[in-house]
C-alpha cells in the first residue's frame, strides 16, 4: 500500500492531496509511510480522488491455492 499511495500521488504535493482529501498533511504522510491506516471514510475519499477501487488501493491480494498450483 505504501508504494501505491506514493505512486498515485505522483508529482502532486502532499499538501495538495491532503487538502483535496480533507485531511492533514501529517496524516497523509503517516499513511504513505505505513505508520497509520486510514479510517474507512478516508479510504473511500482516497479511492475516489485517485479514480480507483478501494480494493485495488488497500487490499493485498494473495494468490489462491489453485493459482499457486498452476504457476508451479
């Protein structure tokens, strides 16, 4: 998630993104550093802001047992 948040922000400043999300710069910084997990309402705002699904932003999808068998 950490790399994803930083990559999505791109060349926008933390100040710009934090203001758009209605959160503090320090909160955004903590999310990007992995020191804090955003509340669900903030997750929704972030996904909307970046134009992606909440799942793709915050879930780490593990391969299923079947996918592991196929790749072996």
